[in-house]
């Protein structure tokens, strides 16, 4: 028969060649031993597991391997943006810490509620599926995430008081992108816009770095960041650019009001491009540093700076543009 079988749509159908968990969707098989009874790591009644079914590899994936408890849990939630999910692979939790076992069981229940196949896998197989990334005992085979294309934000006058959005101009490191998505969601940012080109794509690595934030939050991409920012200026948004140069206003000195603000973060190495900088009509803002002279440290990582700036804009007092 087929190696594992390709499922269709959300929930994906069945995989051939390996048994599921069995029992009620609320656990790992409430009416039977953990993996269906019998001897061996997976509860097989006879024979070695490796002889029962071929070892899993990335070739078995229909979509991409989403790994890590936070990312998988968010991907399986009711707020997930994943267009389809095909199978959840889970490691035996009999020797896991109680907290880890409970988190895996929560993923199994969520998969059952969404009609996603739940299949046992060894740690080695999960290592193969996730390319040796920290999977924490769960890997979800799911369709890739995608950005929604956007040309302009809604008129500022239609936004709730104090709204802040984040624009990322050619941020290329998936760890930085994921960290900024996590920060933006935690701090209450209205949404995130990236460049459609020359930016880190949404990936399983981004989802893991975001602790699952990428799975549920509003994410967009624009074709041209300078044109997008120009339209936002015309729509009444205060567009602020993050820059550490002389002339940038300390973010703590930004006079705050109730208007809608768009914070623009630049590339990890080059910062804001000239065409993007010219559209930051609200001014440039910076984070105060305190490193000793000659220390060699004169800036923050872009994701750290993003967190400091967003916190100040969202939770630091009365809001608006730089002066």
C-alpha cells in the first residue's frame, strides 16, 4: 500500500502503515494501555516496531513539520491560521515530566477534536521530521502559513484609541521575526506587516521562535514598503521609524496621544532603507543606551529594540508622534 497515505483537507485523512492512539480523543487511549496494549515502546503485541512500519522521515510529510509544544498547540487551536493539518506525531510520554506529558495530551485532544490523525513516533523519528530541531515530543504535519497581502491600513480614524501596528522592513532572520511576532502579540500590537520580498518567510522556525504567536495573529505582507507607508501617512497614521542615529528622539520623550501609530523596524544590518526612512513622517525614535565608551556595543538586536519600543508606545503613557 501507500507509504503513509496522503490525506486531504483539514484533518487530512488516515496514514497507512502505523497504528494511531486509539481510545477517546480526550487522552492517549483511556480504555486501553497507552499505545494500544502489548509489549514494546509503542504497545505492539508482537514484533519490533521498526519491522512493523518503515521509519518516518521528512519524505512522509504532506506539508511542513511544525514542531514544539507551544507552536503545535497554537496551530491546533480554534484561532489557527493553518489552511490544513494532516497528522500529529507524538512521542511516548510515559517517562516525560508531568507538565510535558500534560501538554502533549492537550495537543492530542485538540487534534482529535479537529479530526487530525494522531500517530505514535519515536524521538529519533521526530528528530528526522523536524531536522533535529527542539520538537519537545510533538510534530504536526500541516500546510504552510502564508501572509495576507495588504496595500494600506484602514483609516486611522477608524482604529481604537492608542492602536499600534508594527512594520518590518526586510527583516531576514527567522529567529528575529519570530521573537518580534511573540512580542507584538504579547504587548497588544494591532497587527504586523512585512515586505513580500527580501524578508524571512513564515516557516516552522518562525513559529517556534514566536512561541506559537505566528499561528494565530494577524500577519500581512506588502509589495512595496515605501508605497505602503506613504498610503498609511495619507490615511492619518503616525509613522515612526526606529533608528539609533543622532537626531532620533528618545522613545520615552515621544509625546503620546490617542491616534493610531505605525512603528517601522529596519533590517538587522542596514537598518531602515532611505526610501522607507523618508516615509516615516512622524519622526525617528531610538532606545537610550548606557554601555561604557569603547565597549564595542552601540546597539540592540532588532527584536530586543522592537520590544522596548513597542512597550513604550503601547504602555508608556499618553501617545503620538515624535517632536
